[in-house]
C-alpha cells in the first residue's frame, strides 16, 4: 500500500492551481485541491473579471455622451449601483461553479478548506483530517497590501472590499499609481464620482513606458480626475459618514470612501511553510522557486502570485500547466517569461508588450522609436477631447520590433495580436510590408514610416 493518499495536493483553487490540478489529473495522477474561500481565486472572484464588468458599466457614460454627435437624443439616464453589483455577483457565482465543476470533471477531488502543512508531505484540513501527498503545489496567490499602519488605517478599503460597497460613493480618494488604482479611478469617474488619486512617485504607472505614463495621466485629468503625485496619505480621520485624508504635502482631501491600492503581497502566512522547510525569497517576499517552479523542498512546488515573480493570471495558468507536464507528464517544461503582453483597463485603455524605450536604450546600442499621437475617428463627431498613442520600439541594428505600446480604445485587444508578431521576432520591415486595414486606428502600426527618434549609445572605452 502506498504511503501517500494522493499523488498531488494543490493548496489554492485559483486559476493556476485549478489548471495544474486538471492537467495533472489528465496525466493520470490522483489529485486533491483545497480552497478555503471560493474557487476561481483573485482573478475570477475579486480581480480581473469583476473589475472588467465594472469597467464596461462605467464606459456607458462615455457612450451616452458621445451619442449626440452621431444624431442620437438620449433622455436623461440614471444609474443604479446595487443592480450592477447584484448582476456582477450573479456572474461571478456562475464562473465559480464552472471552475469547481471542471476540476471535478477532470477527476480531481475538491475540498472547501484551508490546508496547512504538518510536515513536508502532510497537510491538515479544517476538519482535522490529514492528507499525505507525494507532491504538493502551493498556489495561494496574493492579497492587497495596506503598507504602513498609519492613523485611521481601519477606515481604508482595498480592492477586495470595493466590489461589495453598499452604495456608490460621491467622492473617493484612491492611493496608488499602479494598474489597480488607475482602473478603479476611471471606473468611479465614469460612474459619476469625484475621484482623487494620490501617488508617492513622480508619475503614475511606474515600470511602464514614459510616454504611456504621461499620456494616460493627461487623459485621466481631462476627465476631471485629480492626480496628486509626490505625496502619500499619512492619516485618515472619520467624521460620521465622511473621511478626511491628510497628505504628506500638508494638504487634506475630503471623501466618502478611501481606498488603498499600493501593492500586493504573497499569501505565505500561516501555511506551515516552516514545518515543510519551504524557503521564502528574502528580496521579493514570495516563495523561492527555480525555473521549474520547484521550491527548496524537491517535491513541493509553487506557482502564481505566491512566488511574486510576475503577478498575472495567464502567467499563473501557464506555470500550473508547465508544472503538471513536468512532474506528471514526464515532459520538462519551463515557462518563457519574455515578451508577456499586459493591459491596464484604465480609460483610455493601455496595452503593452515587450521593452519600454528606457529598457531598450539600456540594453541595445541602437534604438529607433516610432510614435504617433492622434485623435480617433470617432472623436471627430462625438467631440470628445481624447487622443490615441501608438509607439513601436525597434532595434536599430537588426530592425526587430522590441516593444509595442498603445493607449486608446481596445488597446488590450490590439496588443494581444501584436504580441504574436513580437514573440516571433518580427521586424519593422515586416510591419511595413503588412497591408493597412482602413479606416482603423490600428493601421497606424503599419504606416509609421519615419522614426520619431533614433538613439545610438557609444561603447564604453
């Protein structure tokens, strides 16, 4: 009789854990997956999916405003937050059911419980039952980080609670300059709220191309969103139903809600990792893993946000699949992290893949920049004051397209397709040889002939 109850125990029922469980079961492994909250994880339950639904809701405001220029007379419209949230909750419940059902259809067993290590091979469930596993995969994801415990931090909500607000705030202050903060800033602005964004850095979207950062900020400010950079919230006071946020620059902002979106940390606490001997990377704070997602304990693996490598759902899914193929499919697979497309569902939207201009100029001696900023065709009749940004970063020696950055409607959809070309190492000549599709905004990607700038870095003597 085997010393193990299952071949694989997966801790965490998010997108990465679910994919790993399904693929491993498909390879013939006996699999158990434990989820203490709801199957689907951050992305499905309290992240990408519900957020995108709220983005769609907020965009209706812009569509109504644009309609007059196209001849439509639309009576005064009203919005009901409670209806939106109820409909969102119903869709999330449907997706959660699909996730759990698909796992069970694959042959894996699901358990609604927290799982904690008792020793390197044994996990204890809430019921007190213990399960011994030949292999363990940790896929517990991440959680919002509130940062320093400032006075009044108990009044602050995170991106978890924002999906369940009982009513739409008239005014909201959001601290943070990353994609979560900006997406919710634009959501609330689109729904008619007075929005203030506070960020400690010199400009929003740190890590993105500088032209993208400047363009998005300008477009958000056109919409009436106040963006305050170079400062932080130092205290939050509550006055009945109103809050006052005190800033490090000496000013203060009144609002009905205060939300922090200043980063996320890996869910590594209280899992019993010390009993299992699993090491934490001291620099990034996530579980330390190698190229195959293997931890310091050979039979224990970790994927997704809990490793704090690249916190994106498709990355976790790819890591989970690669793990299952490597361990149970007997086919070693490493995830390629080069040229991962990403999006910010701000308004306007951001889609990007590959290197920023700054990254390219640091790595390559010759860099050509192609850039266009223009008014979208729709705005000619709607009258909306907005512009699209498109930018290609090219290796000046090989002509290879190193990066593509788009800010505008459907930017994410466009970049998903462009990412294929970038991944295939397409050249600028390949882009130029592609016939334009007219009239579209995307045709600009294949009609930008003249470099906006050319950079040559002299070799060090």
